[in-house]
C-alpha cells in the first residue's frame, strides 16, 4: 500500500504517541473506517513463544544473577582446559 508522505507522517506520529506499531494503528483505523467492530482478545502465554528462550542450567551457582562472577570464573576454567 502506498501512502502520501503527509499521511504516513501522521500515522507514524499517532503510532508513536500510542506506543504501537504503525501497522497496528493502520489496521485499527482501517477496521474502524470500514465499520468493523474491534474484538479485544486476551493474550495468553501461547502468544509469547520466546518466553523462557534464554533459560540456562545454573547448577551450583543458582542464582547466577547474584553469583555471576563465580560463573564467569567457572566458564573461563572450563575453556582453558580445552
């Protein structure tokens, strides 16, 4: 879809002001303009498949967030043994 520069800028400002993506604002405005009712959908954990993607095995250093220096020493020791 092609937009006039002024229309795009207005859309971009609205998206920024509302803390949404330009696409989300455009979809909302189009649905409203076409008379479609907006359906609010509740988000579930399935909507966020990336949650937990950074989990690691912390072993004896649990929680690593508090014992990161020890974790770094362990990692460096293991690397030097290779």
